[in-house]
């Protein structure tokens, strides 16, 4: 199953937003509620089940979207610029959360970003595409353990790979 998170329903609670794909798949209400609460807990939002999107910070809303994407236990998770509208600290926290959740459930993840350092931090490999039509300009491995250790961004391997990705972007532009 493939799931890509979309915009939250503004009139619905966090719990109802997370339960939506389960309800659409015909899951019983009790099961959908239990699984949505467990997914919210997994992303650190236990206690925010009744909050509406307008009551959530940007980071919290992204966590609800992530919980909704993970509640169906997908084999493939598509994340298209998921942290683009967030401040740097929230981006880093959510990146670590995605790594932690990946380690627990192991879906394949396609993570689209225009942020070089974010790409290197998140990935086992970075595929750089050319400007339209999108063709592969580079396919670069990222060495280092997943989930990433706290100091990964300060390593030589991180810096070197970020420079390689930047060079590939410039060459393919």
C-alpha cells in the first residue's frame, strides 16, 4: 500500500484526521480510534487527539499528517517537501522522528526535498534530478547509520556528501 499525506481536514479533530484512511478502508470505528490514538502517541501527540488543525502548531500539524500516513502501516511512504514550511529546529526534530518511526516500521520512503542537507541527513541515497524533463543527474550513496546519530551533521561523510549533491545540482541545472 502507498500513502502520501495530504492537507488535514480543518473541521475534524487530530484523531479523526488520522483515522480517515482507516475509515475509508472500512475499518470498524473502534479499531480506527484505537489505531489513530496509537499513531498519535507514536508521533508524540498523545493528549492532542481532540485538537483541530487550527489549534496546532505547524510542527504538530505535520506530526498529525505523519501519523495519518503511518496508521495504515504502508510499505511505501511518499513524503513530498514535508518540512518545507517549518522552522529549522522543528524540521530537525521531525527528521529524527521520521528516522525513529522508520526504524520501527521499515517502510520504503521516497523523500522529496530541495534542501541539500536535509536530503543527505534523511537518506541512504540521494537521487539528484535535472530541471525538466527530470532525468537522473546523480545517484549518490550516503554513508552512516540510520537512524542518524545526533552529531551526524558534523561528520566529514555528511559534509562530503552534501558537497557532492550540491555539485550534481549545479551540473544538472
